[in-house]
């Protein structure tokens, strides 16, 4: 499909397991599901007969490169990418679906890590039920259920996730709020001189996620 996205699954040892191919509406950013669900796999397109797919977390290859940040687990690959921009204090990975990767082989790579679960609306109870399993593998796990407790009825029907809420905030403003959180005096300075945010000047992306990319901003 023209304009489709490939989310590559690379495991802890940098081996490419496969790639999930998905088509999105470029205007809404939502997946195209009509007249059929536009989801397929690279190994299917390449006609890899007898291929035995063993999925891993999307973003799993980043885990050995960055051991300082807590891990944030979401369902959607797209969500992991968006959230990593707004909340870089976490290392974002995705399960690929509500039921994905909650098994011994997949969870073993998170042993000894601090993990926060960010389930989509409607999946909170199911992910809550997996906390005991995750802890049995030596994972320090917490559940972020704020969305479930605060969501509107329309947001529930649309199956909102953390990315849908983050996208309501302009990226530059999100970075500014992070800076104010680190240094509250910045807010006082902005209010005192009635300063306006012009833009955020981002550094050149580095090939590795550790250390985190530095971002500055200009008033």
C-alpha cells in the first residue's frame, strides 16, 4: 500500500524478527480499516514459506542501550513513537496489541527493569491481571490507570490511548512544560516578563537513544 508504515521488530540481540505493515490515514493519523483492516507482515509479503514468527516487543532493541530510564509499555507501535517524543524520561516499547508479548519468552528481557504499563482504554483490567505474572519474572511493574478513571464516554468508544491525549498538546508546549517541571523558577520568569514561546530548537538526532537527545528552546 502506498504510504504504508513498517514497524520493525528487532529483539534484544538486534535480530530482525519481522516487520508489521500498517496503513494510516495521513490526515487523521488513524488506521485504515475499511473496506478491510490494512495490516500485514513483511515475512508474508516476501513469501517466507514455513516462517516461524516469534514476536518481540517493538523497541526491544533499545533496552540494552538504555538501562538508566524506566520502561513504558503501550499497545501500539505508533503510540510508543509519539510518547517517546513527549515523555523522553521513559524508554517506550510496544506489545503490538492488547494480548501481545505477555509470555515468558517476551517478558524475560524486562527482568530487573522498572516498567510502567500504559494500557489503552478498555484494556486496563486485562493488563492489571498480568502484573502478578510480570512480577514473578523480577519486573518492578506499575499500572498507569489515570486514563481509565478520567476518560469521557466518547473517548472510551474510540479506544483512546496515551498518545491521543498527548497529541492534544502542541509539541513545543510539551517540552516547555517539562522544563518548567524541572525548574519552576522558569515559569516565574516567563510570567514576570510576559515572554512568549517562539519555537523549540531541537538538536540533531543521534543514532542511539542513550544518552537522551538534548533539546533547547528560544524565547
